[in-house]
């Protein structure tokens, strides 16, 4: 009986099962449709976000490019401003040299004749020493090559008697701008002149015979056939004094340095000038200068020849003349003239310099350091010297 009941119920249960399966399939289809819609929305949003990100990237790149152009424009403007500031500084320096106005440096023929006459009266007189310095050079103890700066001819030096550590550089044999470095370290390390201060002189210099002495620059100016010693105050940038050098028909003082007509030198005794004239064109002349008034205190004819001379300096009142050859070899001190007569020329030591690149364009003696500042074919060199008493040589 139970089996027959089951068989009779089967036809009745089949439609219910089919309806249930139909509902389940519809449910699955609705879920899949909903999932597809969400995937489509996600895809649309992702595409929109990707487009916005790409637009933002392009916008940032454009802004960076514009910023780079603005930076380059600002750099160009800054460089232009630096050039204008530098030009303005030079103009201000020039105006400072004009206020107060520099003293008259025109050639006064009457005054010049009087100076020449006075100098000739004291020519070759015995010199009374101002100090007890009695040293002379025995040898070159050491040499140090600092760097190569500027042209083949020039001058570099410190203040000969002051305590300043500043380095003054005169590039070339005819210019009007002096470079100033605060210390030796800066001069050695810096390769560009823009790192140095500049002093614009009111008149251009000639040659390499200039000198920094006690806060003043003594430099040579050529005006027609005559030469003037200009005293320039380095603190306030003004011309303190000037004087026409009382020597007639001057010629280049050194045979191997035809650009120098007067060599201003300093030693323990004070200020000196080395020069040459056509009156005795074979030998050098020496004069003692008054640092204050630029007057010639005394003059001497020396036995030191001009031929093959490349430079000179004074140590303890004795002129030391450095010689070379037309084809540069070893420079040497071959003539010494002592104005006090303590040291005879034949008793002086023959001092040789180490062979370098060419011949010296300038040699500046520092009395407080007992060394020479040399310019050799564009190289800046320091010579440290061994000293002896004149009576021991």
C-alpha cells in the first residue's frame, strides 16, 4: 500500500521540483547580472581615474617645464644683475678716486728741472744707513710654485712692511685693475678672478715695477716721454701724491724686460727706485725715495749692466741684479751694489735660482718675510732665501 502511494505521488511532486529549479536558475542569473553591472561600473570608474591621472601627469609635466623655464630666466637675470652690480662697483670706485680730486700730475718743467738738479748734487754721495741691517743673500734656500695665473708677464706681492696678508695681483704690463685676494690660501685655491676683489686705478700702469708699501700702492704711469710715480691709498681708493721721476731720456731698465722703465723696490731701509737713462745706457741707476713726498733723496750710478738683466731687488741697502740669457736658462744674481760701501761687489755670493719656465717678469722682496715673490712665464713662485752677514761673505 505504501509503495503504491509513492508511485501515485511522483507525478504530483515533479512539477514542484521543476518550479524550484526554475526559481534557483533565475536567482543565479539575477546575481550574475548584478555582478556584471558592478564589474562594468568598476571598469568605467577605473577608465575615468586613469584618464584623470594621465591628465594630471600632463599638467604636472607642463608645470615643471614652465618652472624650469622660469628658473633659467631667473638665472639669466641674476647673472645680468651681477654684471650690472660689478659695473656699478667699478663706477663707484672710479667716482671715489675722483672725490677728492687727484692732485695735478701734469709735468711742471721748472719743478722737474729743480728736482733733477737737486738729485744730481747728491749723486753718488755716501749713504748713511737708517737701520742696523747688515745681511746679504747667501743662497736660495727653497722654492715653492703656487699656481699659474694670468698672462706671461705680471706682478704679485704683499704689503712690504704692513701686517696685511692680502695678495695683490697685477696681470699684464699695461692695465688699470688690480686683483686683491684676502689671504694666500684664497689666491692658491681660487682659479677665477671673480673670486677676487678689484681695485680700479685712476690711471693705467706700465711695466711690472710696482710696489705695495705701508697701505699704499706705488705704481708707474707713463705720460708722453716722462714717467710718474703715483702714490695711491688702498684704504680710501684715492691718489695721495704723484711725482714726475727726475731722470731724463729714460730707457727700459732691464735688457730682458723691455716693458719696465722704473722698478720700485722696498727693503729694511725704505723705498728705492731702479732705472736707466741714455746718458749711461749700459748700466743701471739707483735712487732712494721718500715714501711720504716721493722726492729723490739720493742717486747712484751702479756698475751693474743692463744687458741680460731680467729684474732687481734691494736687500739691506744693497741692489741685487738678476741676469739670464736670451734663451732662458738659470737666473742668477750676478751683480750686487751696496750703497753703504760695506759689501764690495767682488765679495758678494753668486746666487743661482732653480731653473724654471722662462725668465722672471718681476721679483719683489718682502723685508718682513725675507723672501721673494716672483712671476715666471705666468707662474707665481716664492723663493725663500738663506742670509749671511756681509762681513761673513
